[in-house]
């Protein structure tokens, strides 16, 4: 994979692309209007600020549809809106989505939890995560042990689609709570476009200045036939934690370098072919874990706990118009590499650290036929195959001497067939049914123990099943839509690897698959000529055989299945263009996610009925108000706030101590103006400099007084951004 213990190598040609970052290249606006979290779309004209809701197009159902006609819970953020709110990463926008909470932890290992479907707060679950993350429909989540999930910078994206509720039918495994799909800006074959973004920021409690340089270039190489779009991003986020053990101030800095190349070939009037290449290198100088017992923004390790990620994706997609349907052939190869260090002094004594160098190679392919839209029948059928190989060496060293061997190897394969059929009874009524049949196999080999040659243990898990989906939609007019939906999601099981035996504690060797069924009813009324809209959804989730990450007394984590849970909630998104100058947005969500029956899972661990799922805050909400002034420079100001109620980091009443988290509010402010092709903006995030805990965990028992670990909101950050577009 081309990485070393302390750094990941640059790809061939990276120096050339880095030169582009320093230039004045940028990408063109794609003409997408700003999409609010409730689905509203504002015209680009200052004189006509009416919301044009029906013009928002999404591909959540693998076909282009108007957002407010999708019989599912979908939120779309356009690239224009993401730019206007200054979004760069998940933390900047995902919390504005109803029913979604971002549990910020170490970069690359943070959780996006939808509708309370999750069992950990400080990182992905023991195996697959509960929320699928995709880039142009290419999975970024791992089919086995979650290695890393790149936090895609939102610069030069066409939109981000957030699908709430299980997406097992069209997206497959690991979408129990929902999915997030990044859609990059397409190549324009007829117009040269460019955009440049520069920014600087300062973070409270940090002595270093952050910066970002981003640009994109759209080149029609042969007009209407061949074109390419190149995007380059360089971003540095300064650290704000002080590591008193290493003596390093601002230790948890984050450095990211990303490149995207998208090529489009219009072979003829019926066939198009596109090739997409993605590269992302993220380096974290130290972990972002705080030790509350030390007070302040402080951590204490004998060595920096660095974690460096490398992600490469190459994909090819061909679309062919066959008249009766569109044939889509797509394939992708994703490669990941991680180099990290964890301080194990608390467990093995001074000088002990674990170095991990996992790599993955995943190949995915899909063949799909999609009928034309708008007929009495609409249908879609497809076949998917995914194959993954993950090697996970994690030797434990003490004073440069090998004291423990941890080697794991995964091979995973999935083949599935899926389809959907929509029948329109009339102009007002339509019904959709669909399903996915899947076969998944996972083979593992592990070697754990003291040198020189611990025993080799092999494991295997096989799963197959069917995930159905059905909905009925009533749309009497353009001002009202109602739907009822039943959908199912699933995850494959796995093997507990890399865990040594513990006397007096029975650790299960494997854990099985889990699944859930989601029932929801949604209504979408609109008033005042679509200037005031509501998107309201009532849901009930029945989750069975939950995969739980549990902790042993020695601090090791393992996975087990434990009974079931019921999640019930109400999501609401309001959007109101009060005047031609003032927009108001409000999201409010209530979720009650609890264990549905008392379950004894062995080793003295009992989950009691009514125990709340970790990280499942009962109340969450956000509000955004934007005022635009008329005039030559078009000044604007945006005020936003987010609130999350209290939750727990784990299950109360088990052997693993749970810590209180969340229960915070955040207020942000942004203002700017335009001068010809330039947009100047100033912003302040977390103005009150709140110390909200986004995630936490207990590191195990023993005399260590700093066993509790927490992740805080980023302190107050103030910055300036300059955006130039052709």
C-alpha cells in the first residue's frame, strides 16, 4: 500500500497536482440552487426569492426524482448551500439533518447515527457500522472491521444526500440507520469553468493558524465529447489539546490532502462512460481524546497517538440507453491503509505501545437496468458483487521489544440481487415494492498471543437473507404528499479477533447478523405558494439480535448479539421564506431508543428492558436564519444553532461503566458580501466556546485515575474565507 509507520507516501503525480492547489484554478458553479435541509430550493435571483421545491432532484432511489416526491426520508444539501454555510466536513452540516447526530471522535473514526440506531459513540461498531457512507454510490464503509471512513471535504460537490431509515434494498448491508451519499460535480462537456477557495482560521486554546486552499477546473477537451474535472484540496486544522505526557501543545492537529479527477466521454448519443479517481491522505498528529480527570483540554500519553489514513478509489461507469431501459455498468476498486500508534502504558507498563498497519482492498461491481421515468410502471433490477481482503497487523511493543503479537486477516464476499417496481394507480396514488436477496461470507484467520509463535485461529461466518421494502404514496396536489413505508436493513455477523483470553470471563468467538424493520408515515404539506413547507415523519423501528460492542474488565472490546430494541420517533423539518430577503429553517426530532426485553448475554452482563441505546439523545434540533440585503454587494448574515439533549456513552447497569455525554447547544454566526466574482465571508463557530462532550468511553478498570476518556466539541473557531469563481 506504500506507507510506513510514521507517514503515508504521496501518489505519483501528487507534486503536479499540489502545484495546481497553489494556482488560481477553480471549478464552475454547476447551477445547483441552495437546498435547505427541509428540501427547499431558493432561486438565484435577488428579486424572486420564492422556494422552488419541485426542482430539487435526488438519486436516492437509483433514479433521478424530485425530492418531495420520494416516498422515503431524504435530506439533500446542494454544493451551493454547503458553500454558503462554510461547510467542510461532517461536523459542519450533518447535525442540521432531522434525526441525525454526529458523534465527533477521532477524525476518520467518528459516528453518524441516524434515528438512534447505534451502540457505540466513540467510533464505528465492532464490525460494520450502522450508517453506510458512499461516494458516488461507492461504499466507503468496510464490510468487516471498520478501519477508517474518510470525511469527504464538501468543496466541489454537487450535493450530499442523507437517507434516513434502512436502505437495505438498494444500498445493501450496513445501512441499518440509513446512508449518506456524496455526489461529486459532473463534468461539463461544453463550458470551461474554474473556482478557487482560500481560508484562514484561529481556534481558541490553539497557538497555530489553520488554513485551506481548494480549487477545481472543468476542461472540455473535445466539446460535447470528452471532458475532465480536476479538484485539489489542501487543509490544515490546528490542534487544541495539550499532551502533558509528551510536552506537545496543540497536539491533535489534522492535515488533509485530497484530489479528485473525473473524466466523461460521450461515446455517442446513447452511451456515456466516466472514470473517477479519488485520493485522500489524512494525518492526525495525536488523538483527540481528552482526560477529564486532568481538567481542561488536556491529555497524557507517553508518546503521540498518531493515526494516518490513506484512501484511493478508481471507478468506471458506463450508461447505455436501450430505449426500454437504461443499462448501467459500474465497478470500483477501493484501497485503504492506516498507520497508527496507541499508548498501552496503562495496561502493560512504561514504554508499551501498539502499532497498527491495517490495509484493505475492496472491489465492487454492479449491473443495473432502470426503466424510463413517468410511466404507469417504473422498475429497476440489478446485481451486486463485493469482495474485500483486509490484513490487520497490530504488534505490541515495549521499549522496542515485541511483547505481544496481534495479526488478523479477513476475506469477505457478498453477492446480491435487488429490484423495485412502482405502479401508478392514478395521478394521485402509487405503490412501490422491492427487495434484495443477499449471500455473504466472511473468513478470518487470527494470531494473538505472546511471541514467538502464538496459535493460529480460523473463523467463518455465513449469512443469507432477503430484505423487503414497500410503500404507498398519496399526492392529491403539488401542495401535499403523504406516504407510508416499510423497509428492512441488515448487517453481516463476524468473528471476535485480536482478543486474548481472560481468566473468569467468557468471550464469545463469533457474533451473528442483526437486522431491523422500519415503519414510517410521512407528510409534506406546503403553503403560501411553497414559501412555507413542512416535512414530518413518524417512525417505529424493531431491531433484532443487536450487535453490541461490550467491554471486558481488562479494557478489551468484543462483539455479541443481545436481544432487541425499539426506536420510536418524530422528525420535523420546517422551511419558511418569510420575505424575499429572510429565510428561516428549523429541524426538531424526538427519538426514544430502548432495549425491548431484558437480556442476559452471559459473563454477568444483563441488558434491562428500557435501557436506552448509547448516544440516542431524545431531543435534537437546529435552526438557521439567513438575511440577504439587496444591492450591488449582496451582503448577508447567517445565524445558526444546534441542540442535543443528554445521552449515555454505553449501557447503564452493565459491567462497562457508562459516561454522560451530549446535552449541549452550539451557536454559529457567518456574514459576507460579494464583489463581482469574489465572495468574502467571516465566521465564528461555537461562539460561546462550549465544552460539549460528543462521545466518551471508559478505558477499563485499575488504579489509573484517567480511565475515563471524552471527546469535546471543537473550541471557538473564527475565520475568514475568500471564494472566487469564473
